[in-house]
């Protein structure tokens, strides 16, 4: 069975989407529509900006979303998913590609999400850290024992978890995780503590926008980050999407469940190849490729 997966923040690079814009009339039309909706030429930043430009949350999120969704739309009949999933922001790309959301509504929600997250980051100095070679249970136990806000945020693959929290919470956690035998506990260059309670103000803001948006039944099940389960009901998809901002991304569990449900061929749609690497670490026998 064919599964299509969509990357999240961190996959961006300068020049992303330029070949699509130059070689496809449909892609050019969609990119120009995006410039109009956003009120600034995001294409200029994507095609010829700086790394610094692209690292701003308000640019990164719509940029990755646009690259992913427009690539899916230009694939034509080759885009024939039997299931889809997206990592964090990528869940929005997956929902649009699978027809649960219109392109315009998806972009507006992604931009609202980015702005709300940026605001929450500015209100509380916070960060994230990657933890390698420690069991999920041990990471959970150490985080639970720290008084500051610090929680598992991304279950990326066996032996790789990202934690999220206040600056002091992350510092304390990193010390304890290394002492407990983690190979690495490395702070990431991110704007704040995504997928943690620090994002609560953003979640409340985004909930309003999501509830006011029309969702449809997707063409195939969408394995959502919050519970790693396949969903097709618009009301449930909305609830899970709202919860996603303060809950962990259960990527390892999503991939395990997709494989258990018959997925044996994964195509990553969007910039980079991060998800292909993570999927191989879950099960090296499945086929993976870029779009």
C-alpha cells in the first residue's frame, strides 16, 4: 500500500520550490495565489532569500506547506495515496493534499498557526533539544521529575526524541538525560517550545481559526500526530489538529501503525528527505523515496 508523508519545520532550504515555479503553469499559479493571500511575496524569500529569512517561523511554516502541497498537486495521477501523514506542520500539508481542506484555507490556517506560535515563543523564552539513544520511557520519566515545564515533543524514531520546554527546564533535563546515558542531548536552534504547554496561548488562538474553517472528508485516512491513528471524520480531524500544538508528535507510532495497516511504500512530498530517514529507522524493509 502506498503512503505519502509530508515534512515539518526544519526541512526548508533557500531555492525551495523554484524549479516547480519555473516548470509548471499550475505551480506558478498556486505560488502567485499564495503571495496574494499572504500579502507579501513569500516566493522571493523561498527562491532567493537567506537562511535567516527562511528560519522565521512566519516564513518557514507557509514555505514548507507551499512546497509540499504544490508538489503534490503537480504530481497528477502519481499522487494516489492509500494513507497520508504529516510531521507537525506537515499534517496541514497532508490534509490539503488529501482533500480535507482547500489550498486557500490550508494556507490561511498555516499562517495563523505560525503567527500564533511566534507570539507564544516571544512571551515565554523556551526551546527544544534532541535526545539520542535513550528509551522513550526513560526520557518521559526524567522530564516528569523536573519542576520546570519540559515534555517529550517529537517521538521521531526509536532512540530519537525531541524534548520541549522552558530554557531552564531544558538545561536541567539535558544534564539529567546525559547522566542517564543519552548519547547526546543537544539544544536545537528553534524559536521556542513547540508541542508543549508553552504553546497554550497559540492553541487557543488557532482553535478559533480551525473551528471557523470548513473541513471535508479526505480521500484516504490521515494518521494524525496526536494519537497516531487513521482518521477520516472532519470533526475528529479538527479536534486532533487543535490538540496538536500542545501535544507530542507521535511520529514513530504513526509509522508503526501505517505499516501494520499495510503501508509498504512511503513517498515523502516536500523539501528534504528527513522523514525517509526516520521511517527507515522504524522499519528498514519498507520502500521510501522522494516525490
